[in-house]
């Protein structure tokens, strides 16, 4: 643990120092965040209340939506509040909590995406054994392992950061607390810490992306032997998964797999995977998955139309 640490709070510079742009950031990201919460909450409620969405794929989708909402909540509220605040500070404890939460739910999303890819692989490549392999017990165990893996990863990132001495300055050139911006403030040589960081977060991002893309290549190759209707349905599902994987892992790999250097676009790229991707995921899954759209339509009719009818009496 750090011995030389007299920093009690950090100052976040945010995305910009321009007052007019900060007002725009407040409005835009408030809308983004509320839409993210609503979209992911709607997916969770739809899957939980629809008897037609009880397959493992939608079970994992529930956890992906939950991770999206929580992942966005680790950074977006602070960014929104700070955009209208003169003093953009965060306590040392709050900074460490934000760092831990962001890595926990970010890793959770990665692991759930891997589980969804495995589910599609079994469903398409081994359809006769699907119900036997992907049973309820196994799905629960896999999700439990994802929770444990996320906790171990985020704990490693937290202890790596806490091992650094902070004696000033305390200005973070970012809009949230992450390991790399904090390493720039450490009062010691951080080459070893950066190597450990890249070998942890960078390795997880890169290896997971390679595994996911390889699994989908195998899945798409196996579709040659399927009928036209089965091929169309499988392609629709897999294409939405591949789009989510690309949107999420592209920015993550850019941020977490390089040496301790900074670029002017770093904060913009971070916005994309921490705030924008959790927003577009619900859109991708609802617009490209017929079963989810149908279930949402039934849920809307069940909740809204009866209310309208009652209002007439």
C-alpha cells in the first residue's frame, strides 16, 4: 500500500473547460444517460415478463443490459454533474470506488459477451445437444463465474492503483478515474505499474476480442449446412452480437493495450465505450431481434392500452 500519500481529493478536468460546451455536454449526456437506463431497463423487464424469452441467450442478455446500465452509471452521472459545476472534485475514496466499479462492470460486460457467443456456438453448431448442454444450472454457474472474474479483475486494478504514492499534483486530465490517468500523477516511476496494467486490462480486451471473433467465424462457417430460414435467423442474431463486440472492444483495445502515452482523442474514445455503447446496445438487440421486438410490443400493449381504456371511464 502507498505510504507517501497526502492527496485527499482529485480535480477532474472533464471533456472541456469551455462553459458553453459544458452546457451542451450536460444536455446531450443527460439525454444519453436517461435513454441508456430506460432502454436497458426495458430489455430486462421484457425478458423477465415474457414466457417466450426464456432461452439462455435472453438470460445472458438480461445480464448484459444490467451491466450496461451499471457501467454507464459509474461515469455518466459524475460527468453530467461536473459539466455544471465550478469545482469538479472527487474524493480519494470516491475516485477509487469509481475506478473499481468501472472495471468491474466493464469486465462483466466482456465476460457476458463471451457467454453469449458460446451460447450461439452451441445453438448453431450443436443444435441437438443445445438443451442438454445449456441447461439452467450451467447458465447460472457461468454467470457466477463472470461475477467472480469481474471482481478479481477490478480488485487487481484497485490494488495496483493503491500501491502508487500520490503526493501532488491532483489534477486528472479526464472525466473519470481510471488507472492510466492516475498513474501520471504518481510520485514514483510507473513503468512496472503500466506494464502490469497493460498485461491485465489490455490482455483481457485483446484476448477476449480474438476469442469472440474466432467463435463467430466458426459459427458463420457452420451455417453453410443450414437451411435458408435457419441461416437467416442465425445471421440476424450473430450480426447483432458482432456489431456489439466491435463497438465495445475497438475503443477498449485502443485505450488499454498501448504504453503509457496519451493522445488528444483518448477522452472522446473513452466516452464512446463508457457512455455511447451502453446506449446503442439496447437499440441493436431490439431492432435486430424479432422475438424481443414482439415481446416488447406485447408488454407495451398490456401496460399502456389497458391504462388508456380505464382513463375513458
